[in-house]
């Protein structure tokens, strides 16, 4: 793990390169050296219905939520959080400069005893 989930307001469609943002987050997660490449998942979903701030449709948001298996110390998680958030903010800087947009990020641990996993992705990675 980690699993990145981006929840965003639908008024960002056409303004934000969501596939590009997902790729930016994936690459940055790898570059931190904190997460195993085979466990990284990044996905984005536009909310069907939103109401933001004063209700004006000009407002938008992107909420990035990261779930990961427990076991990393706080300093490691804080450094990874900052690196990934900074990459997202830099990627989104042109959009942040021209429109109303809230960007948020949360990283949280999953109890490994309550989260069984299996898979063969590692078996199919070229460089592992």
C-alpha cells in the first residue's frame, strides 16, 4: 500500500488533468522511497453532488486521501505527506492561480490485522 483516492468536484472536469495528477502522485509516492511500488494505487472520482462554501458553483475541491498499512513512524509519514502534498500543489498551481479551489490531503493507517491482502502484481513488475 498506499492507496490514494482523489474525490473532486465535477466542475473541475476539463480544467484539471486528472490522469496527469494521478500519475504525478504515483511517481512522487515512489520517489519518497517510503512505499513499495507494487502496492501503490491511485484513483480519482468526481462527486455526483456537491455544495461548497457559500453555494456558488465557481468553487471546486480536490480531497486526496491516502490509506496505508500501519508500521511507519510519524516522521516518515509526515515527510511523505509533505512531499506528496507539495507535488500535488505544484501540479495544480496553474488552476489554483485562476480559480477557487480547495486542496486537502489526509494520510491514515490501516490496521493490518483487519485488512487481508493478496495479489500477483509484484510477480509481473519488470524491474523487481
